[in-house]
């Protein structure tokens, strides 16, 4: 997804001279073709992430559309004050490309895990928060980003994630998409967890327990129409996310159900615990620790279904 996002920045720069790229301490050669073609619109600022947002906000005030890319935990946590005051307070069109959201940087330990970025960014007024499921959806997201009003936070994984088959006509920021049609039991997911949910749902269907899967690429704002369909059809809802449970996708869906007086049903949130991980390993290792492998999601779903 990251390479697709960067390639798209280059494509968008060819379409619109307002597009500029700003990175922090990214690897040598990052967007080298962009740099050679548009040397006055390519900036690498070093390990000073807060300054990236200040620079990008200043450029946005001058009419540019800055695409800012660095590691998710630094972009969300370290720059939070600047994102709120410099960018969101003025509703500026910054596009924050957040590499390695969730547990991607598991080999580097808890300082590099962006486990709460969806929660804290969706709490900021004017901010739109997106977590594409794969490289294809990343491309669609980037195409839509150019005309979007206001700041965007786009979280993506490590790359090489399987493409999720989703039938749809185009892509619209703010819309959710049914990967599998609604049933009495439905998964709601975002980012790379959507494919895990689809696999679990297919397994449950083969066992005689059909399930729907609602993919929510835009965590904020939520697609209220899709949630109405979800609420009306469901006896059991399971939200699944690679983010802490506090304030994440599951919280957002629950808030929307309550705030819009939708029918409430059995509801289970699956995500990362309210704890720092002190384990090292791979992303898959830490997902297993959190109970978020396909087998573990399947077991949880069976328990929830059996209690209806």
C-alpha cells in the first residue's frame, strides 16, 4: 500500500501543480522520479516530524496540497499538537500518509506501534480518517483525495496485503462497502482486518452459519446509511480492528448506533487491548497475542453466535 500511495502522489502531481510531497527521514531514493521531475515540490525534512506539519500547513495556506509521509506512530502521536492547531483548526487540505499503522513495526517494539492512531485522529474536528484494505483501495483513496476538502489521515499497512474482492462502482470517501451481503451475524472491519473477516465469514458459511462483512474504509465520518442496513439485519455484530478498543472503529460504530437511535443488538468488539505490548516479533505474532488471527476471530464469532 505504501508504494502505491507514493506512486499516486507522483501521478497526482502531474495532474495538479498544487501537489507537493513532504517526507521526514525516509529512505534514499524515495520518490526519486518525483524529485527529478518536480524538484521544487519535493521536500525531505529529516527527523523533525512536528516541523513537517508546520511546513505543510504553511504551504497549504499558500494554496498547495501537501502530501506528508512518515511512520504512523510519529505522524499521529508526535505531531498531534501541530495536526490539531496548525492543520485541523484551519481545515487545511493536508494529506497525512501514515506508514505502518497498527502492529506493522512489531520488530521495533512499542515505541513504533501505532495502536491508537485511529482513535486520536478521529477525535479531532475537521479530520477525515481512512484505513484502506489493500493496494487497490489505496489507489482509489488517493484518486479521491485530491478533491477532498479539509485534512485527511490515511493509514496503511506494510504492503503485500491480499486484495479484497469488493464489488462497487468507484470509491467514495465516507462510504462503507459490503464485502459479503448482510446476514443475521455481521462483521464490521477496516484496514487489513477486512480480509481476515472475509476469510472467517467464508469458513462460517461453509459450516452453515452465513455472515456478512461490512468494510469501513472511512472510519470518520461513518456511513450512516450502511449502518442502518447493518442494524436492521443483525442479531449479532462483531467489529474487528487493528487498533486499541478505546475510541476505535468499534467505539465509533456503537456511538453511531446510539446517537441515531438505531436498533441495538448483541455487539462484540475485537481489537487491541488497553495495554502496551512489550513483546517483539512480527505483526502476525502480536495479532495472535491480541486474539486477532483468523482462527481466533472464528472462535470468538462461534461463541457469540451460540449465545443468541
